[in-house]
């Protein structure tokens, strides 16, 4: 599934959804997913919606991992 942000220009609101080729599932206010677009959690600022999308991707996609910290000294390099 692919996560996206929908923009509703008339209300100037945004909502998060995930989709495959056939279905759209919307994020609800209780952080569950539903096919009901009319009750989707709405965001008034694009930055807040983007941050929420990043948090959801980090939570629901375990294959996204934080990069390892680079070694800063010779002692750290030789400890491997």
C-alpha cells in the first residue's frame, strides 16, 4: 500500500489515506483506518499532515529503518 496526502481545496484541508490499485482507506481521528472519506481525520496545515504521514510510515512500515550512526573515532572503528 502507498500512503498519500489528499488536499481538499474548497475547505483547505488535508487528509491521509493509503491506497493500492483498487481501494482507498482513510485515516480516522482515532488513528484507525476506514473506507469512509467523510469521517477522515482532517489537517488544516500541510506541515502537520506531512509530519503525521511520516509518523505513520515509521510506525506501519517496519522496513524503513534509521541509518546507522557513523563511526567518529578509531576506537569505534576497531571495536567491530
